[in-house]
C-alpha cells in the first residue's frame, strides 16, 4: 500500500487550533490501527523557535534528539504516537538555509536558484523525509502553519499543490476555517470560509474537506451553503465547535461526525473499527465533577497560555489520574513579595525560564513552600531557584546566585559547564534533548518513577555547581538524580519536607493524558495529601 498524505491548511484567522485538530485526526487514525507521522511546516524565517521570546511564540517544545520545535509538536505528542524529531518541524528559515548552503557549494551547477522550483523542491523533500522515518508509516499528516492568503505561506501551498499533482490518489486536503456567529445579525456567516476556499482554488488547491471552527454546531442549511460555495461535498463539511470541558474531547467529537470514516474512504484505506475505549474512559474521568485542587504556577509568562503549555497539560494529566479537579492559579512572579500574593494554593510549581526578571518572586515562593511544608515542584530554572534559595536561607550564603544572573557572585551555586563557556552563538547551543538520569534508591523521585534509570529531555545552559554538593547534603538536600554516578545534578530534593523536588530537565514534555508523568502525578498526590491528608 502506498503512503498516504493529509494536508491541513488554515483560513480566515490564526489561532484556530490547527495543531490540535491535526493531532486529533492523528489520534483517530491511530485508533483505526494506522501508523502515522506528523510534520509541522512553519512559514517564519527563524531557523527554529529556540531563540524566540515566549511572548512571540509560546513554549519551545524539545524532542528527544534535542530539536527545539514549535509547540504544536507537544499536541502531537500528547494525542498520538507519531515519531517526533528534527524532521518533524521545518521552518522557512531552515528550508532557505538548506537551499542557500547548497548554492554556496555549487550544487545547483550554475542554475539560477529560485523559490520555484528550488524552495518548493526542498519543501517536498521535507515531506518525504517524514514518510521515510520508519518502514511502518501508513499516513503522514502535514500541518501548514500560518493562514491561507499570507504571502509567506505561498511556497508551502505551491509545494503541496505539486505534491498532490504527483501523488494524486494518495492525498487529502483538509481546510480548517472559521465560521463566526454575528450577534447583531443573529446569524453565523459562511462568507469568510468561501473566500478562504477561493484563495486556495486560485493557487490550484481544491480542498476535499472543510472543517469549520465555530461556537455552536452548524445547521444542515449552513453546511449545505458551505458545501456549494466551497465546492466540497456536504458529507465532507464538518464542524469543530468550541469544547469547554476538555480539549481531549475533540477527537471524539470529530469521530461522532464520521470524519475518520470519510478520510479512510477518500484515501482508499482499509477501515477497521475505531478503538477509542481508553480515550473515552479518560475523557469521562476528566469531565466528571470532582473536588478542586489549587496549584499555583509562578512564572514570568503567565499572561500567555501557550508559554507554559506542556506544564499546564502535564498538571492536568496528573490531576485526571488523581481524580481531582485542577484549578491552576497563574501567578506573575514579578509581583510576588508577600505570601498574600501566593493565593493559598495547595502546591506550587516554578517552571523554566531565562534571565533576571521574576527571580525574587520565585525565590520567595520556594522559601515559603520550604518553610511551610507546602509541596513545591521546580522545573529547570525552578530547580535552580530552589538551590539558590536553599544556599541563601539554609546555608547562610546570602549572596549566592546563578551566574546567569550574577556572573561575579561569591557563591556560584548554579554555574556554567566548561563546554558552555566557549559558546558564542545563541541558536541550538544549550544542553538539549534526552539524557539518562540515575536515581537514588529511596528518593521521592525513585519512588515516583519506580525504576533506577530514566530518560528525560533538557534545555538549559547552567547546572548545579558540584563544588557545593557536600555542604548542601549536610543540610538536608538530597541529590536524587544525576547524569552518571556523582556527576551533573538532575534532581534535587529536600529530605525533611513532604515534597520539595526540583528537576533540571523538562518532564512536562513527556506527559500524555493516558500516560501521566510520574513526577507530576507524585506532586499532585502530595498536594492532595497536604490538603485532605493521606487517603
Ligand atoms: N536559564 C536556565 C538555564 O539556561 C534555565 C533554563 C530553563 O529553565 N529552560 O540553565
């Protein structure tokens, strides 16, 4: 059987949830027994999002091989088993870089190098590379970032037009649009979707399916209108209405309308019954009313939901497993200097971050949790904060700091590794990707994971400075996880505290709704216990 390709484009407005929709379609195809792989194509010129401010781009998702990628790959990870690596995300910047490097090497043999065919060929190479990741892949889903009509999307659209031309019966084009409800007119409007489909037709792409993002399910009449004017069969017009309960309901909603069935028919794929039983069970628990557990996330980018996307999702997965209703209290670290600003949560998490802003509020949070036996989870920068707070307030080294913020500190408890000192470039130069971590028996981390060696993903430049190790240990800090016996500190815990754990890696990238991350589950259980006692 030939490999099948599904292209997902977006129209009308950005932020339609194309990543989520792509992931949900992947989820349904897997439930049908197919092996899928997903590619995100991003139209911006940055080579990767690694150097972008989270306010611009949201979280940077890191894969096992150390690629810094778009946050949609996090959705793919949480909804599917798609392999994820450097081939799973390509930006215009990367594609141009490849073509220009080839040109400099003389590989185009004197030809004029142009967007068409050289850039579009490179885009097509990226699509094929995803299909070749493993022998087993049946379907590749390609999500095109940006909105149809944007100038920068054009090379991608031209490339997928050609791809369809070359693999005609093996492709499906799905167009995700927005169907707004106009309150003043009391009507939903299909015109933006019609125009968006028209722009695609001008480029030579005829969508096979239209997926309409909307507030309420669409009537038959509206679907008929969209079908006629977008030139798509009525049975191929679907609505994807806002879900207020849980995003994990999206695949189930699409399945109810028969979306996966139609994709299989259009691609002539043998149809097995969808097995969604485990997913349905998880959603049923997620939406069942439960007692509230309030977790404070103290960070710099709390105004933007996407900046800590995987952290929020990992907390949510753990709370589903623990049968509690998660109430995340987003606390701006800049503003914290008194416990009243910490809003009496049952546990606190300090996520990753860079630079000086917000440090004091985070240190304050760690001190407050340590002194009051409140569960605390420090992730990456959060662990470094926990170390600095301990050095200052337990070891009496009042000026202790991370050299990231104070390069000349007398007590550099967080410092730079030798190999990092020589690096001048910013892009892709941190300690990135998956490394093993050896756990200390009896530690909280070991009890959570239930095994001796784990693999976790990293994205940081600074490390705990082992020169101070003994002194920390003497005062009750346990180095519960290290890269090798006695080397880089990966996990720090405070022994005489119910649950104060810091990790140098990013466990949130490896949490799924059906496989919540053990450390997040252990943290949520500790917060539960702090609130209601041992169950
Ligand atoms: N800024 C810190 C470092 O580079 C922490 C990074 C992070 O939290 N991802 O080490």
